[in-house]
C-alpha cells in the first residue's frame, strides 16, 4: 500500500503519475494555484486530501509536506510506503530520515520525468522598485510645460479628465504600464498645482503663465497679505478693489472670474452683496 504526497506547486500537473497506485493522495497546492490540471480519466475512485497553502512564503509548501509526512508516519502502519512526488531534491533528506528511524518506513522521492510533466513557463518577477525609478516626475513635468507653452491657449484642456489625458499623452508617461501611468499622472498633476502652473477657477483650470491667469494669483496673494480690517467687506467693494488693483476696470468677466477663484480656493465663501465672509 502506498500514500502519495504531491508537491503540485513544483510539478503543476497530475498527468501520467499513475495515481491509481496510491491508497491515499495528499495534494499540496501553493497560494497562487487556484486550479488543478487533470486531463486523464480514471475508472477507480481516488482518495484525495487537498491541502491549500494560504500564505505566500519561501518554502512554505515544503514545510507543510514535511509536517504531513511526520503526522502520517505516526498515525499509519509502517508497511504503508510514502512517495513524495516532486522535482525538488530537497525532499531526499527527509525521506532518508524516515527510512532510517528505529521503526523505519519506506519513503522515497519520485521525480516525474520532463516528458511526463509539462514544465511551467518561467515567470519573470517584476522589479517594482526599478519600475518606480523610471517615473521621472521632473522630466514629465518639463515635457508637459513645453507642450502647453507651444499649444494655443484656447486649445489647452480645462477639465480635469482632459487635462490628465493630456499629461498622459504628451509626456513619456505613455510608455509606462497602466498602473505606473496612473501614478505618474497624479504626481505630475499635483506638481502642476503646487507650482501654480495650473489653477482651478470655478470648475475649470487656468494656465496663469500662458493665458493671463497669473492675475488670479497676484490678487490672491495681495488679499491674503492685507489685515482682516483692511479687506473689502462687501461684494461690491471687493469687485471695485479687484478692478482697481488688477487694472481691469472694464472687464467684468475677469473680475467675476477672480471672485470665483477666491471661492474655489476657499478664501471667501459664496457671499451676499452686503457682507463677505473670509475663510483665510
């Protein structure tokens, strides 16, 4: 009588293993093995015990097999032969150990031939640290600045989704894999905001250096530097102050845009005509 202890993580298939020879079959699956490949048909019932390894760790499955070998060695008749089925020579030691006990048991390592078991393709492990190093935010930032400096102002993206698409398509980010692309786009977008290369005005983005939007930042800085008692107290006085300080007395649209910028950046609340509430 024979028991089989199969290292499925190592051999990847149950084909051509003569499973009908074994009274019991202990099948050990690695944490990354959701399926079992079995193309042969069997007329007789096979007695399988499936042991699935939950955690990924070096030699984790090997330790489980060693545990079950010891456990079954204690619980079963010594006339039952143990067969460890694996291409891993590391099991030779424990097989010899079991065979050389005071009350020994025949325990052997069976290595399937290359013709019997299909080799699993070698999996390349991603070096994520190397890929992360390829995210050169400064370079991508320079590339996008070069793009917007050459593009016509009216053609620059104003909505966040279109802006992110442009960051992706107009820089070296497009050559990264999808996950890294998303990460790089977010980092470039954040850098553009921090450096005031883009600013949010209402629900659209402005490009201060390229479409006159620097005026928003100049007035914002001017307003925040003024003491609370020296700031405009009503919406009307704020509009007059903006028009005067920014020299845009005849441009109502731009005055309103600056007010919307102050609201969007939580400097003022949506205020009534009579009173302005400052948040900063």
